[in-house]
C-alpha cells in the first residue's frame, strides 16, 4: 500500500507539472490530455483534490508574484471548465438525487464549486449549477422547483453569509443546506439549520452524499441514478 501511495503521489506531481507548463504556454490541448489521463487513472476525487486545486493555487501564486498574468487565470478557468463539461453525462430518472450549487450575491469565484460539483456528479448526483452572483430568491426558487435533495452555497467572504443569516436559516429548514469556502469557515455562529463543509473536498463530498442518501431514503428514492 505504501508503494502504491508513493506511486500515486509521483503521478500527481507529474500531472501538476504538466498542466502548469501547459498553462504557461496557453496550451489547452495539453491541459485537457493531462487531466483526462489523470481522471482515467485516478478518478474524479483525486484529480480534483490532488491535481486541479493545487494548480489553481499555483496559478494564483504566480499572478501575485507577477510570473503569470490575468490571461493565465482566465485560460486555466476556461480550460478546466471545458474538461468538466466532458464529464457531465446526464443523470435522469425519478431515482436521481439533485443538488443545487450557487455562489451568493457578489461572489464571483465559482470554479472551485464547479469542481466540487464534479465530485458529486461522480457519486451519481444530478448537479444543477446556478453559478456566481446568485440572488437568494433565485436559489430558493430553484430548490423548490427541482425538489432538490441538497443545496451547496459557496463563498470566500464571511459577510456574504453573515448578511443573509435569516435567508439561510429559512432555506436550511426546507432542504439540507451546506455552506462552503473560506467565508463559511470564518462564520463564528452559523445558523443551526445549515452545515459548514470542511476544507478537504473529499470529506465535504462524503458529507453531502451521506445527507442526500438519508433524504432519498425518507422519500423512497434510495437507488442511485446513472447516466
């Protein structure tokens, strides 16, 4: 097992190096090939947690030091979204569990949430993403219209959640509601009806998945959907 873990770590290092060099060269085909290879070998969880998220941090660090520019940030976001789109096979049927993903108003960084959605999709969730800067009214309407089994709201600013405590409490009383991101982790007193997800994406995905399974059992929808 130790040898396998060491081999995986080397593979992840190689994949990160390959993707970063492709980002520097604005080489979208190489980004796609490296990520798809990692997905085939290691699956969605490891590719997201051990390759894509570290690359995003490296790109951010490169922008701060001046090594990389705004064009690289836009390029990597577009490239990663393209690969995510290739993973999203439809999930149909009455047995499907549905999760709504969104960022609150004035939160514009939704790519990490999209990556988290890919991890939930791999667990047979139907993922409906409303993206960045989503009004709370629209989020509530989506949850109601879809009969969602869970909702994840992510943000980097604590104020994005603190200013909407009443709305979060009401939504959390209707559907299992999860808050994610540094803004959520910084809340001193989250509403009692919501769950703050940990930084570890695999742990966070397991929490949402377990809650969704419980909800499905209560409503008789206890078979996973495939598609």
